[in-house]
């Protein structure tokens, strides 16, 4: 399969990100297969012309490219290497792209196992929220074999408008990790800045309009993403902190940001994602 055009794509995890991605792939002319354990997600994907596979292995056996979009690292592991996992059905040369946000070290470990099976691993985590997935305007921060990545680029372009290859496998997850670190730091600063302005009775919208024209401007402030539900915030920061510990790197701001984000969620009564293991 090496060097051949990508014609068939499978998406494992058809939730709020995977569902729109499968739809965009189908609309882009790719024969698209999907798999999910949630009946409602399966039914919606089927209505959008996605063919549903009985298992990740069955899906992988039909596909040139498999995109894994489960929520947690152990779910990625199970989707690829579990009973009837994608690796057991994939042919030599099949590309498996891990689009979930997981640790770089975990990604590299899975990649070594896939490579030993003559399966090509990529990490292709996604930036931007659900409205970008719906619009086909996601950002991919990618890693892995450059030639394989470029073969997949036209397929990626059906759901992402910004696509970056950062280096060897694992580099994409590093890019996503750094993105998340800076994103949540901005959200924390925005929250505390607005909280301070409230004590002086300053109109929030007027202040926000001013800040967006100032040196304090940032994407989170512009889009209002910090005002939305943040199910994966604590998970994202734990990945950063665990990787920092493994690399013996001191990142004191990250620990503070994690606690600020947790405090924001507690204040809002938002406990989403803290213990959830649901897909995508």
C-alpha cells in the first residue's frame, strides 16, 4: 500500500468531533467507514452516508487510513490493540492516525508496536473546538513518516484547513500539548482579569472589545471558548505535568493553571470530563 493514493478512510469514535470528520470525508469523495459503541452516534453517521463496521478490526481491514478519535489514552490502546482492535485487522502498509489527545510517550510506545506489525503510525491530534469540526476548519498538528503524512493530506484537508507536520511520530502530540498549555494559561488569565474588572463595575463587553485591540489579545478571548464547557481541561494539563515530570522539566505555571481551571469549573458547577470515560 505504500505510495498508493488514500481512497478509503475509517473513523473510530463518531462523537462530537469524529462524527463531523466522517461526514466531511464522505462529502470529500472518500469511501468512509465508522465505528462507535454509542448507537445514536452510529445512526447519525449512517444517515450521513458513512458505512458502519462491526468492530475496529473490521473497519481497518477495509481502509487505507484509520483515524482514532476516542477520548482517553486507554481507549486509544483498546481501539488499536484490544480484542478486535484495528491493528488485528489492518493490512501491511495501512496508516493508523491517532487523532486523540494523549501523551507523547504513550503515542511513541504504540507507534513502535504498530511499526513492528508493518502498520504505519501517525499522530494527528486536533486543535479547535466542536464548531470548527462542524465547519471543517480544524487544525492538525502532526507527526510521523513525512511521506505517509503527505499521502493523507488531501483526506485531512476535507476537515482541517490548517495542517502541520512537526517531525517524527509523537511530535504532533507534543504540539497539541504545548498548544493546550498556552490555551489554558490564556483562559486562566482572561478569567482572573475579568473577575478583577468586575470588582470595579467595568462593563465586560466593553473591556473585552478594548483588550482584543491591545497587547492582551488572545484567541480564547476572541472566540469566547473559555466561557464554554471545558470537559478535557484537567486531562490536558495532567498530560503536560506528567510529561514534564518524566522529562525532569520544571513547569510551575502549569500546576497553577490546572488548579485555576479546576476552580473555574467548580465555580460554574461544571464537572464534565473530570472522571468521564466517554468517547470523543
